[in-house]
């Protein structure tokens, strides 16, 4: 019956279709963290303030890096 005109077969989502979307999300994530770890925002946190004895700039970079690793791991492990 597949040769008859007008035959409709419901499409099922394929894993290949999810890959471009995941690639776009990873590219967006890389760009976002490129902005977050660049000069204008780093200058905001570059002052003499300390939190629990640790400079605020170091905490910002460390927490941003941890967030980058966690979000990347989540996007890569996400089921399609």
C-alpha cells in the first residue's frame, strides 16, 4: 500500500533530527559563556571585595565555569 498516492504514514521523530538542535544549543552555550567570561563582565567583579575571604572575581569565574560544565553535561546527556 505505500505505493498508492495519498497514503499517509505517520512520521516518528528520529535521533538524527535532534542532533542539529543539540548542536545549536551547544553553540549558543559556548557563545553565552564567551560573553560571561569576557572583559566587560569581568570588570564588574574586579574589585577589592571578598566573600568568605575569597576575592569576588575568583568566585565569579569559578561559579561560571562550574555552570558551564554542568549545562554542557546536561545538554550532551539529554535524551533525544
